[in-house]
C-alpha cells in the first residue's frame, strides 16, 4: 500500500480505510465526539481489546489532552499496520495525523513444558508464542551482561519480529553478521513460520540431515548459547532455532546433567546406538535371510525357517509392509486426540501384528525386528532427525536386498562420507569426529562434571 497522506475530512479517510481493508465486516469505524471535537475511532473488532479501548477513551473524555499523546501516525499505511496488530487509531476532523491507542488483545498461554522434550528432573517450562516472554525466559536462565539480543523485522506482506540471541565473545562474529545480513534481504520474502526463515538462511547447505535444531526449552537454549551457538526466535512461534549445530547435538538431553555422570554417558550412547540400530536393523534382517542365512546360530535355524517358509513375500517386502504399517499407526496417533491416539497405537499395533502373522503375510521374526526398530527410533527427541531416520532406512533396505552386507556397508560409508563433508555456517556438521578434536569429544559424546571439564581446560 502506498504511503498516502491522510485527508483533512473524516469522510474521505473513512472511505479510504474501508477500501484498504476490503470492506471487511470486523472493521469498526465509529464517528464520535472527543473533547468537543469530531473524531473517527478505527479498530478491528477481532483484534482490539474492547475493555482497554473503553478505558482509554474514558480517560480522554476525563481531560487527557489528545495533543500530548506520544504515538502518532500520518499515513494510511501506518494506520493500517497499527490496526492490524490490534491497536486503535483516532482521527480528528481537520487534522492530518492519527493518535494510536494501545488496545492489543492478549491471549497468552502459560509457558508449559514442551510435549516432545519432557525431562524427569530439571526445569518444566517452555517457550510460548510471545517473543518478548521467550527472550525473558532466556534472560532469566542466563543472567549475564554479555547476553546480546538483536531484533529484526522480516516478511513482505506480514512483518514478523525476529530476535537473534547470542553471547558476545562466545559466538562467532562472522556468523552473526551473515545471519543479520541475510535477514536484511528477507524484507521482500514471504515468511510465516520460523522454518521459512531458517530454510532461507541455510539454503546453501546441501544435505537431507537437519541443518538446525529446534527446541522449546529455555534451559536447553541457554546451554547452547554458552557453547557459542546462536538462537533465532520469531514472534508467534513457540520454539527457538539453534545454529550452527552438529550431528551429535540431536542426541543430547537436559536430563544428562541432572543425574549421575555415568548415567548421562550411558544414555547418550544408548541414543546414538539406537539411531544407528534403527537405521540398519531391518536391512540386517533382509541381508541375513536373503544372502547370509549361515550366520544364524544353529539352535535358531529351525525356528527362523519355520517362521519364514510359509510367507509368500521376499524379506524386503515383509519388512516394507511392516514399516509402512508402523508409520501409518504413528501418523494416525499424532493426528488424533491424545487419548484416542494412544489407544490406536497400542490396539492397532497388537491387532494388526497378530493378524498379519496369522494370515501368513509376514513372519514372527520380522514383526519383532520392526517393533524393536520402532522402539529405538522413539529415543530420538528431534522430530526432524526421526524423519531422516525413516527416509534413509528404505534405500539401505534396498541395498541389503540386492547386495547383502556389502550393500549395508556401502550405504553406511556413503552416509558417513556425506556427514564428514557437510558444513553448516562454516561449522563442520560431524564435529568433533570430523575434523577430529579429542578435547571436544569429551563434551560432545561424553558427559562430565562441569568442574572437571573446567580443570582439564586449564
């Protein structure tokens, strides 16, 4: 919308605003008398708080001078922008400026713990859809004077406020400057969610693995800030995006630091082992049944043979059918209300698993393999990394069905070479293994007491 100046007559301004809002029914344009002056009160019924508006109009009637109001607008575009966010604008007859009243409706939810990042011990709060509150939660967790916040506005049709949060002296200054420069170039882009913004920032990184880490926890965010990472937050989004990130960060949890040292080390390795196990377990079953039957222990040969001899499909299709079934149950459980979703997951899994085995479509062994694979995949809290796990398992299964263990090893090497090659904002994705950095491995793969790590650093 062009920066059209206000007219001196209320009738002309009213007509212009009606046209600007496409004659929407929730636009309120009321002609009234304020301090013996004819005025046009402009607001959106669905965005402005009627109680706040009434209180401020009453205060004006009680004698507050309109000329003393600090926030004023002089163009139609400024008025439209103020009304769209929930403010009320007062236009006076014969005046080519408007007065803005703060009447934004507030429907804030409490900062509850994110559903997919629950911890047994530690803090139980999380981000909400208010940017200021989210920055407040970070500052409350990390009370340091070098915590720096930079605000930007992005988006062409609907401006969104973005906060870049980092610790000065810890975060890489070149990376910060790059992010700020990229955000400056997003003024003409369509940005509705934080995913649009971050995907644009990291558009040059060519990998199917997640290039950023999303978290809804303030404590987890502050932990990454102390490591020199950068947090990007956007208004109306209840998550923070952490960049640059490494592959191993997706397997960390705040619970690692709330229990014993050895518990934290053990659980980190369990998560990593579960990821790689879920990646190759179905493929290993396919390779053994198709090419390497001789490695099955002699005591189990008869059991496995009896289980698979009546199945009409090759092992690959057996595993494929069960994985697709598990994914359908998983998706159904996510989309349905929680009580129904849990019931569908449990009952559906039991009934379908029993039915397909009884019908002879799949073997008992493949049901066990896919069930264990699904359980291992549930240990990964990152939704994006879990999706990559499901995507990669299919080509590895194809390679196993064609070349056996050779196909699995070749697939694993291709993935490993790719991880070693990828960089996110000039930071190696597979760090500290590639490049190898023993000093960082103890903080990434292991979990030590902070005091111990500080002593060793010295």
